[in-house]
C-alpha cells in the first residue's frame, strides 16, 4: 500500500488521491505541522464534497504528511487577522471537516500530533487508526481559547471525567492512552498506518453502500435524541429501513447469500 507522502515546497496545502473506491486526503503543510489555514480548509472541504457526491467512492481517509497529523489552527495566520476557514464555505468548520457531515464513512489515520483543530478533525471522523507516535490534545485553554466542537464531541466518545480533564487542563495523551479510553479503534506501528486504514476502508467497502450510509445516518441522528425510546428516532429508522429494504441491493444481498456467492452492490 502507498506509504505517507513527503511533501514538496511547491505542493498544495492538501493532496487528494483516489485509490479505487477510497479517497485519500493528505494534509500537506509539514513545515508548520499541517496547521489549518484557508487553503487547507478549502481543499479538504471540497474533497469531502467530492466523496459525498461521487457514487464510485465509498470511504474517505484523512492523514497528514511529515511528523504531524495536524497541529490545529495556524495561529500566525489567525493572529494576523486571516480567516482560516474554507473560502466561501465557513460552515464546513475546522479544516473543512468538523462541521461538514456526510453519509459516507471517514477514517482518520493519525500519524503524529493531533492537537486543537487537528484533534477536532479526527473527532469528526467515524473511525480513528492511530500510529504509535500519535498524540491527542486540546490545548486551547492554554491559548485563551475554547476547543469549540471538541468540548461536546469528546465527552460523548470517552468517559466524561477523562474528557473534562483533557479539555480543562489542555494536557495531551499518547496513542496507548487514547486506545485505553476508546478514543481510537487501534494503534499500529507508524509504517503500517496507511495499510491498516486502507484495510479497514476495504472491509467497509465490501458491504452494501446503502446499508453503510443508512447506518451512519441513524447513528448520527441518534446522538440528537435523549433516549433510544424516542418516537422521532424510531420514525426515522422506519422510513430509512423502508427505502433500503426495498432497494435492489437488499434483494441482491439476500440472493447472493442464498446462492453462496459474494454480493455485487449497485448502490441502489
């Protein structure tokens, strides 16, 4: 599998490459630890749109070049009064990702430090594969700031008191601690990071695209409800199940099982 790229000075702030049905997005400002500026946010946000709208793409992977995943907002740009959000699309949030929901799965392949806005990018993804060299942290309080979306995402993903410690102290944790807390799916040696991320993406892509996207929709929507007994969430469940259950892919899944062969998904 392709290993992490080494950026050249002339390259853009993020590199977008398709590998069959997987879209690989590499944050590409290694000289500043892939800090988020408007160029990076715009390229990444546009890549997320491409992933959402291209029926040939099933899964996205976000990783970083050099020794960092992303060190967060470019503070030099911010202090100079620059808007580090995506041009014309500030609603996409940090790095073009944090407030940019799509139905297709996103995997963060965290190769090094993921701090502030960089951790927000990872938290916005559905799955996280971490290098043994990865570090996660929310140092915003040390800079007189607030960790925006991370302050309500992180307590949903790890025990609340551990989340509060990270948010209020600004102190980072290493990859093994992140695994203990359930923040990441697995930790692998640095050289195996992209292989592990692509292997996970391929396992997802082997499934029905409608089933995968519908499942992600319901998981995301469930976080908006206080209880799994909410009538509204079950109504959404029933509507979605009715559409997916009558699809060609649902019929193909049952037929392939009965015939003892791999299914051929059409995404409809």
